[in-house]
C-alpha cells in the first residue's frame, strides 16, 4: 500500500441538506485527511467536461443537470490506499445496494442524488484533482 490522493465531491443533495461536516467526519474517522477543499457551483458544461467518460450513457444529461443544480464541495483526500478506501467508505453507486455504514447507505436519496463522488483509479484521480485544484492549492 502507498499514500495516495483521490478527488472527492460532496454533491448538491449533500450540501443542500447541510451534511458537509457529517460526511467529512466519515472520511476523517476512516483515516483519510482532507488536504484541499472548496465549495463551488459548476455550470452544466463544466459538469459535462468532468463526467465526459459517461457522455454516451443514457443518464449523462440528468447527471450533468443534477451536478450543476447547486453548490458542491470538491476536496482532495489523502491516505493509505485512498482511492479504494474512499470507494469503500462511499458505498455502491445505487444506495439500494450500498453496504451498511457507508455514506451512500446512510445519506443518499437516490442513484442520481447519491451524495458523493470518488475517483475510481489512479489515472482518474490525477485528472480529477487537476480539474478542480491548481498546484498552488495542493500543499505537499
Ligand atoms: P460512481 O459515482 O459510483 O463512480 P458512475 O458509474 O461513475 O458511479 O456514475 C457516475 C454517477 O452517475 C453516479 O454517481 C450516479 O449519480 C450517476 N449514475 C450512474 N448510473 C446511473 C443510472 O443508472 N441512473 C441514473 N444515474 C446514474
Ligand atoms: Mg465513477
């Protein structure tokens, strides 16, 4: 195992319900450190760029609409095996399938409004971190 960084997003359904602190506490309790964080609202086009890997999927338009519908919190989480560790803490994409104790099981509203995003590979983490954060915002 190695120390990694991963890109996390608290989605509009989470910020709308004022869950930033409760979700962040899950990351910290699991040993992940929030090393960069900012709150912003994406345009539909920016959400489309971020999720371009899904551009051919039937849910893409709704996904971009949802992700630009309100403020999000973009953050970089750091820790041992952080990419897979965060995916475990998040739980399955569809909250109906998410394991007990995961963020999506406890907080997600639906498969669209599923509260959190997390990078799924080292390549995705690198691309997604640089999408939101400049080198000046990333303390070593
Ligand atoms: P992930 O967020 O667990 O990595 P992805 O497959 O990368 O899941 O999909 C990105 C996002 O698109 C999901 O978090 C979810 O909000 C949405 N999504 C995925 N599959 C569906 C679907 O079948 N219907 C509606 N929305 C979906
Ligand atoms: Mg994904």
